[in-house]
C-alpha cells in the first residue's frame, strides 16, 4: 500500500485542478497561458493556495541582510525592473508562488469539463491501424538482454523443490537452461487517428496586436483540446493580406502587413496544402480562419464561398471562421458567410470574438459540436 | 511497509562514536534513535512535520509535492530531520556520504540536547509521536462519520487560526493552572451560581477535547457559553491571544468541531517552541556539529568536504539572515566573551573602544555560560541580551528597504540599534501579528471584535479578509477586526458576504 501522504497529495492535486478550473476564464482572457515544459507537462501560474492567516502585509516592509555593500546599494533584482510589487524580499514566510505542473491531458480535461465539450468522433473509417509491441509477458525463449532473473530463479527453485534437490540448510539455487525466463512482447493493435489544423489569419493593417493576441490564445486552447482528442496532430499556419503564404508559428503571430485583403488567397493556399499533404480519407482536417471581416471586394467573397463549398468544406471535419472585432473591420465577411450557411450548417462554424473575455465562449462555439 | 531502517554496520559504529563525543562535551539528551531512509521518505516525513502519521489533509500533500520537486530540480535538499520526542527520532538519508552522516549526527545531538533542556520546550509532550497518531485516528473517524469534505473544510478554517497563539500558555505550569482554577471557582462561589447539575455534561466535553493537560480547567469554558451572560465571557477572554482556545470554548460549535480545534491547537502549541527558538536551536546544533567534527570526528581526508558542507549551511544572504549563521556566531561570541571577561558592569561602562577590544581577564566561564543561555532563553531574549554592537559590525549586518523609485530593495543602514530593532521586531510574537480578543458581544449583537496590536507594520488585507471569512464560519456571527491601516485606525467587518470598513 502506498503511504497515506499519497492520498493527501492526490487531494492536493484535485484542489489545484479545481482552482485552475475556477480560474480558467481568467487564465484564458488574460492570455496567461500555461508554459510548456517540454516533457508533456505544463507549468501553470498559480495564485497561492495558502491557508489565509493574519499576517503582515506589504513585501516592501524591508528586512535584514548580511554581507558587503554600502548604503543605498541594491541587494536584489535587476536595474530598471521598476515594477512595484516585484520586490520579493525578506522573511522566510514571504510570498510562496506555487509552481504547479499539469499534464496536457489534465489541462485539456479541465477545459473540456468547464466548457462541457463533447468528445470528438473521428471521421469514419479514416483511422490508421498500427501495431505496438509492449513487453508485458514472459516467455521461455529470448535474448539474454531480456532475461528475467527473478522469474528464472523462482522457476529454478520450484524445479529443485519438486525434484527434491533443494536443501534448506544449503539453499543454493542454480538455474538450468529450461529454467530461463525472458520478457517477451505482446503485440497490440492501436488505432491512430491523425488530425491537421490549418490556421489562417488576416494580417492586413486592420488587425492589431490585440486581435492577434486573441487569436494566439484561442489557438493555444484549441490545439490543446484537439491534441487530447487525436493521437497525432499537425498544425500549419497561413497568413494573408492580398496574397497568402505559409509560415511557421513564430511568424504567424508576429507578422504585420499593410494593404488589402483577399481572403480567397488564403483559402486557395489552404486547399493546396490539403490536396498535397493531407488525404481527407486519412486525416481529420480542421481549417480555422481568423480575420476582422474585411474583404476587398464582393467578387472575392464570391470566389471564397466557391472554394469553401467545392473544395475545403467537403474535405474537412469542420470549417471554422472566427471574426475578431476590430475598430477598422466592417465585419462583412461574417455576414456573408452567415447568410450562406446560417447557424445550423453542419460543418461550418462561425463565431464572433468581441474581446478577450469572449475567447472562452468562442472556443466553445468551435469545439462544442464535437466535430 | 517499512520505509525506514534502524542503523547497522558502519553507521552504527559512527553513531556510537559521535554519541560518545557528545556525552563527553556535556550534552544531555533523551536517547536518540537514528533511522535510515530514502529521499522520498524524508520528503514525506518533512511534509508531515517529522511525524510518520498525521491526520489526512491536503496541505501535507502540497508540502510533499513542493519538497520532492525541490529535490528533483536540485534547488534544495533536506539534510537532517529530528523531532522533539523521547526517545528522540532522527532521520538519515541513505544517499548521503559518510561525512554528511557524521555531520548530521553531531548536529542532531545538538538539537536533542536543546529540546531536552531549553525551558520553552519543557511543557511539550515528549510522546507526541503517539499523540499525533491518535489525532490522526480521531480525525479519520470524524471523516468517516461526517464526510471527508466536511471535515477537511472545517480543518481548513481552523488552520486560519493556527498562528493566533499565546506564547505564555507554554509556561502555564500545573501550579499556575490549579491556582487559576481555584480562583475562578472562588469567584463563582461568591456569585453563588450553581454548576453541579451541569458538571457531568461539561466533563464529558472536556474529555472529548484534546488539551495540553488542562482538562479540568476546560470545564469552565463551555459553562460560560451556556448559562452566563456574555459580559462574563469577556471578563475571562478579553485580551486573550489564544484565539484557538477562545473559539473552542465559546463559539457555537458541534462537539466534533470543538474537538478538532482542540487537536489542532495542541499540535500548534507543540510546534510553537521550535518557531520561537529557530536561531538558538540551529545555532546550538551547528555549534556542536562544528565542534565535534573539527575536534574529533573528522578525518584529515574529510576536512575539505566538511568545510564545503559547513560553509553551505552557514552561507550568508543579502536578502535575509541565516539563523544557522547568526546562531552559531552568537554562541561563539558569548563563549569568547565569558572566557575573556568581556562582560559585567565594568566592561559595559568602558568607553575606550581600544581598551574594550583588547580586554582580557581570565574568567573561563564561556562553556558554563552558553549552557546556561541554551537553557533559559528564546530567540528574542537571546538577541536582546547578547546582540552587541561589536557583533553586529563583525557580522556585517544591515537593514534594507524597498525603494519605489528603482523598484529594488536597497541597503538602508548598518546602524546597530536599527538592525537590532528590526531583528527583534521580526521575532516578536514568533513573526506573527498580535491579535487579541476584544469582546464577544460587540455592539451588543453577539459579534466578535478582535484587536490587532499594531506595531508599525500593517496587515495584509487580502489575507485578513479571507481569515475573517473563515472565522465567520466558526463564529457564525459577523467578525470585526480593529487594526491600523496607513496610519489610521480602522475596523473591518466581515458579515458573511464581504469585508467592509466600519466607521
């Protein structure tokens, strides 16, 4: 049996999870994202979970130190780090920032529970089979490197006792060839289902930093959820103004262009990517398009709808359009899409994102259908 | 499942050797039982305050989480763990080098001597191992009966009061207690109130409640609540800093709730002396590990490793003071002064610094003096009495303050009296705000009024609000707190929904 503290620990983890869930909206709308730690874990900034007590306030109360230095000499921090409240100092019982680690699955399940997201039913037969070997059983043949010594000696002991060779006063156990046991592999069939997310974003002049921040936050949580639903996931990024190009993640969120907007350019590129790399028989495809709703001309909008109708939508699980409100955007594209597909379209989801607080709702719009 | 092993082989031999050195130096302790365990176990034990069995609560899990993470990332490492019991249990890490084990053993004997002899520990229960285990069983039972969540939430609330203790309770000898009891009885008799018929139920209550050996006195508590007007509660509790006891006795609680407060209070008082003697205790243990190691136990080949570990323990920091360092240096300073006659009226009144510096009278009372100091002082009196200007300068101590212009903490002064005052104010009331019961019938509405004795530093308001919230849950009527904020006196009132300022 495990030590009872493991139960306390589990309880603590549960509380932490609860806290994250309670504060999810705050995390999401402040853009404060869990920091990936590389090993599949995320570091979640955690408001302290201390027991409240009467205690002295104000970290700036100063303290005592020991060592060299003249009067006025700083003892901590970096120059120019003039943020008030950053002065972390003094007494042992100072601020205890909790570093909480959560796995991607935990975070995704919190998101899922909070938004009541349905699990995604991967598309039809488009799952790939693969076999995995796991060393879970024991065999009588195998290479020396897989020899299971404990089982081998157990077997030898059994044999010796059974054949009456074993002498309790001289308990020597010597395995012979037939006693040898080896770890051996069981082959299991696993189903892979792979998904690709293609993000498209309008980077024309009217999309400001705030709008991009919204897209960035939203895409993080969407990725998180989709990653928890599919074994394998690829993410592609397309930026466009009047022309479109594929970029890496970094550039996607950094680039700012000026000039006109031709949404069709992005959709065309998206279609090309799907055609060349992702056979819709094998892949679950999620194109996401974010813009402020401006398009150059009605002709181009017409072209867009054509591409969507004939090429992209039939191949995708669902096509998502998120319209980020900006001061300059007219929001016309949303109206155009809406008049064509309406609310009830099966594989088109439209969402308006007014401000940061609306991110969570819009995530729910996109993922709430379980597509 | 045995997570710890007793000593054997080489370690056992080392222990016997070091034990002998400690005895030869005159250290006096209960038998010390060393146990060897792995790091995970040390983390578990440390998270539980050194005890193998504690009541179930998530905060032990949290501490465990942080401790084991600290080790994985190499931030921190627990070297020694020793608990104040008879026999004294101490844990050794199986992955430590021999030199570390020796040092830890020597250090542990220092602590063990301190636990046994320091006056502030005199009333601690040396059978705490069993007491903790009993508490654990009791609380588990309550959880089975009333639900884990219910009990855990209640514990969460009570833990908010865990630092509202009265250090004088530690010194309530049985004599004082019985005197007070007699006195209270006398008062009651004069007032001619009949209690006999209630005695049975009251003693049942006192049986339920875990106390520090004051079961009889407890009878008085609930009685007031039941039959006497509220002014009389104030008569007894006004000015009391033992808020846990106050709540246990007066707040409208169920039996099991009052019992849990009693349990947590007993544990809090058990740990209190350790919080009050951090500098002395660590200083004393370090003094002895250093002495034992350098004079006897350390082999020539180990001296560099020893110096390395010792220097690590003694590291000075610009952000805070290291109790090990200040403690060991103060003990050494005292020993030196009393060896060379640097004490007494004549020395104090000497104004010639050069003369003071070279003062020498062969008094040789150093060793006796430090043993005497470790018996009767706590951190505050220790600093107050022995922290001298010369010492302050030699240790390069300074105070720092936050400079809002640069956003950094900057050295403000090395002035002796300022440093000393700062140090003392940090230690006052074991570093916690002083909160007293003012009245339990505030505004004649049964509201609780607490008084924060303001000593220059304001309370953290967010925490205060949450704390009042938790107290409200126990008191079940609004809870008020009188304090000073930004130089003005204010009364905060928590009425069950929000914290408001009361004019």
